[in-house]
C-alpha cells in the first residue's frame, strides 16, 4: 500500500508516505516522503484542496502530475509532448 496526494482536479501530484502534520508552527502542512526518500512539504490554507488516498499500487510509468485518480481508477493524462527542434536563428 502507498499513499497518493491529489488536487481537486483529481491530478495525482505525488506518491509515497503522505500525511497531514503541524510543522514549524504551521498547520495544514502535507508531508510527502517519496519512495526514494526525498521529503518535502506542501503548505496550504485550503485543507479541502488536497486529498490523501491509500492505494494498492501505482502505474508502472507513474510520474507526478501524469495521472488522474478518479474513484479507484488510474487515468493517464493527455499531456502534449514538448516542441522539439532547433532554436537557432537563421
């Protein structure tokens, strides 16, 4: 089991060990500890903007921001690939 944090648009922002804490005098802080050990905090005044959900697994190609989690279903976001090519002025 692993935790995910998603916003009100159901976009999964990250995964790992995630919980709400009070930290350095601030409340409504979300602590994210990724599977690789990287730790960071999300500060928010709107507690309802973020949902923390426990899931059974992540998609094999999971990257933060690349998936929606709606109900119990993973949906890959259709994110356009960056434009490639030369930036050289002719």
